[in-house]
């Protein structure tokens, strides 16, 4: 049996940005993220069955599937998982985290100090798109 690709719906909230280092091309930020697998858990499933299902995709409830691909230094990271109910009786499985990190960013400085910089926080997964993909969560629940 071949499993279909698992889609993780992502959202992120940035709480603060600090220490923008134009010379070092980095910044420090504190943020929350969520990766939500929609409707993948059936009501009444036990933890062992849940872990077996996640293993099909090379995932685990204990290990978050995403990493910060532009992190220079991860200062703090707290992670947890949760299950939330959908209307159709299926449940969403969520990986969540809050991190403070120093992140690299290529900054264009030719208009400095009167410039605007786009600062990015990049989450990535080390699985091919045929197994796992991340999309923007356009309907937060």
C-alpha cells in the first residue's frame, strides 16, 4: 500500500524581532509556529496506533518534522504536540513550537539607513514533496 503525500498546514506568529545585525547579516526573533496535519487521526485511536500512522511518513509525535533552515543559533526551543477535533469527527494532529533564534538574512544595504528589509524565518522538512509538504494554513482553527 502506498501512502499519499501528507500535507502540513503551517502558521507562524512573530512576537518580537531584535538585534538586527546588518554587518553580520542576521537578526534575533522570538516566534511561535504550528504544523497541522488535517483530519489524519480517527477518534478513539490510541497513542501506539497514532505513532504507527505517523511512521508511514517517517514522522514521530516526539520529533518535530521541521527545522529552521536559516538558523545561525537556536537560543531556546520549546515544542509540544496536540490533537484537536474537526467537525467531521476526524482529528487534526499538530506539532507546535516556540523559539528564540538568531537567523541569517541577506540584507541589501545600498539605501542604508533609510531602507526596509524583509526578514525571513524559514521552516523546512527533510522529506521529498511526494511524502510531505508544507502549505500556508489559510483557515486557522
